[in-house]
C-alpha cells in the first residue's frame, strides 16, 4: 500500500477515532486501524500504570493466547519497556532472536507465535499515556513509512482518548451535583466544539484543502488570530479575525519558544493578550508550529491547537513527500544535463516544462559552496526550495550545490541567492546568462571557480559572478585563502607596513601610478598632488620594492596583488 493511500485511510481513521466517545471504543478502533494500515496479524495497546510504574495490556485484536492479555512490562524491559522509557518508536524483525532487548515475557511470545513487532508511544501533552503495537507472526522489516503512519495513528488516538476522558469526566461531574450543571455544560460545549472543529478540519484535509484554508477555518470557528510555521520558522499560512491581534505577536511568540518547545505552552502578552503555541510533530519528526492569539483566557484553545496540529501534520507530511519527489526529479534532470555526451534538448525541454522550467529562456548557472566543503542536508533543502520557488533546477554534489535558475544578471542572482542562504554561510558563484542550455558545462565551471575565489579571498557567505572577478578567477580559483594572503603579503606587504608605520599613502600612489599607465603626471592629477610629490613617492617605492618593479613580470605581480587586495577588502 502506498504512503498516499495510507494517509487517505489515516484521515478516515481520524474521523472514526473522533466519533468514539469512550476509552474502549477509542482503543479498539485504534488497534483495528493499526492492523489494516500495516497489514499485520495482530495489534494491541498497553497503558501506563503510574502507581506501579509499569505498563499493562489494555486491548488486543488478533491474539489467540489467553495469557497475552495478562502481560505487564516494566520500564526498559522488552521492546515495549524501551518504547516507554525512550518515548520513541522501536521495532524488531524477530523479537525472540533480537538480543538488544531484555527478554522477560518470552514464553507468552512463543505461545502467541509472534516474530516482528513495532511499537510507538501514545503521548498526552508530552507525557507517556501508553504504547500502540502492531505485530506479525513471521519475520519482517518495518519501513520508515510504517513507523510514520503508526506514529500518526498514535497521535490521533491520544487526541481521541483525551476527548473521551474529558467527556467521561464531564458526565460524572454532571451526575454529582446540580450546582455544577451549568459549568459542566460549558465544558461539554467547549469539548464538543473542539471535536466539531477537528471533524471539520479533517474533512477539509480529505478534500485537499491547503494549510492557509485550515488556518482560516480555525480563526472562523475560534476567533482571534492564528498562524502555522514550518520547522525553519517560515510562515505557511495565517489568518486574522475581525478583532484578532496582529500576526507579528504570533511570530514573536514562536521565535521565543521554538528552540525548546516540546509541548503546548501559553504565553501572556500585552493588553490581556494570550498566545498559545503547540508543536506540529509526527513521531519523533518535528514539522513546525501552530500559534493562536486572542484576548482573555481560553482554557480549551490548547486542546484545539493540538487537534489542529495533528491535522496539519498530515498535510505537511504529504507536502514533504511531494517536495522530495520534485527535488529528486529536478536533481536527476540537471545531473543528466551536466553529464558527458549528446543530449536530446527537445526531450529535456519537455521534461523541464513539466517542472515549470523554461530552458529556452535566459538562465544563470550558480554554484553554492559550503564553508567546510561538505554539503549539509539543510543547505541542500534550502537550495531545493529556492529552485522550486524560482522555477529552476538543482542538484547536489559532495562539496557543492549546482543551480540553474531564470535570470539575466549573474552577479545580481549570485548575491540574491547568497543572501537567502546567509544563515548557512554558503558562498555563491555565478555565470551567465545562457540560453537553450548552450555551454551549460562551461558556465557551471566558471561559477564554481568564482565561488572558490571568493572563499580564497575570505569573502565567505558572499556572491559574485565570474565577470566581476575577471581574470583573477582563472588565476587563483584553485588556491586557498592562505596562498592568496601569502602572495599579497609577499608582494605589497612592505608598502602597506610602511604606510601604517609613517601615515603615508604609498600604496594608493602605487595603485594610481599603474592606473595612469606609468605616467607620473597622470598619477599626480588623479591624486590631486604636485608631480614632484609623485616622483618622491616613486623613489621611496624603489627603496621598498627594488628598482625592477615598474615593468615586466614584477609589475604584473604587483598589479595582481593590488587587485586581490581590493577584492579581499570589498
């Protein structure tokens, strides 16, 4: 079963769990859906006994052994005990042969005939409630998709258990005293509204609604203002009600708590403002944040946001899968274009058009080089997002990321990309424009040389085009910063040190004399000094550099060093 089909089935499971109003119904729905989604022989739930500090079997489906319902596991014992202790998924291909677990219930496992087991934690507000298991009587591997789907089911199970617990508690309280009837009715109404919201949001997701539509529905039903951010704090969707607080309050709150947020938190703002932030997670995978701001206390909003977060997690997971597929296709196409041999440009053009890329338009080749020489996943992700946004192609190598994006000004494109990657410290070289992929290999090589030279000049994190670096990109692109600094120091260092010690301007005079093509009077005009002053300075330069500096190879070295010095301090 494909991940997309499983996600659709999971949406339906979320609706069934929401409709289950007591603990038994929730748990039996959860294990039935677990078996269906993963195609296993049996599924079961163990709940945490807080007084005894262990877990006990609460509900099973597909089990045949009478003793299976009697299982209890301490923290850290067996596979379930490790899930409870680590609060993270665990699985085994064949439990009885797996030596990484402490085997305390092997006779029952043998009696039941179990082999492969997958367990994920069921959490409420970041605290363990129980463990959801699915198991086969034959050995098998569980994929990352299996783990993700079961973890999402566990999240929805936790939400449904919470709702069932609150509903049951409300009914008990209503039976106790007549005085509490009105208050408990209010709680019941809030709970029912939260459940209705969850059902409404689930229907929107099934209908293919994007995140902004989900946020607008939240604000429509709950008032205030709301926003969703991805794990890099980029806004995905937001909405502000008629009397809702400014959206900037939401961003400020998320930025304040994002680094250490593990569960829902409520922050107090100005003017009776209350901001609630909840993480969007699936299993151990963090996807983003949901934030809501409103005036006055809202005891139920935290639970509402947790429901919203569970729904949005499904959307973001699907979007991530689509983005990864898109990135893979873009990368494969660009890698094919850059490979040796003859290419069918018409076919490539059609394939690129399906990705929204027009290879017949002006394109700029870009190379993003990380400071440490190794392409991290976050850099690859950011470059891929950039290529999708700009309608370009991208592929990654071990030490660089190559992009082909629309544009006519290579220097401007390089600086724009470097700015967007500024937090990652990537240096960007560019070359172009090129059209119809003519000379794309050569442009990519030029862009690589430009990035290398920028790094050698100490301009890490900046962007520039090959044309802006001139012949220096050809001469110095394959050397490191130490070599460039050594060359500049050896060539013009004595003049610079003389200026610093005596407050003179010999370095400027040297540069200007070369710019005036060796004319003392021309240099004097540009420096706004008398020509005799220039002659005196040239004599001092003779003493510092030797009398052979004005022509031949020595003059070329000086001009190169001066230009490199300018590039290093630009």
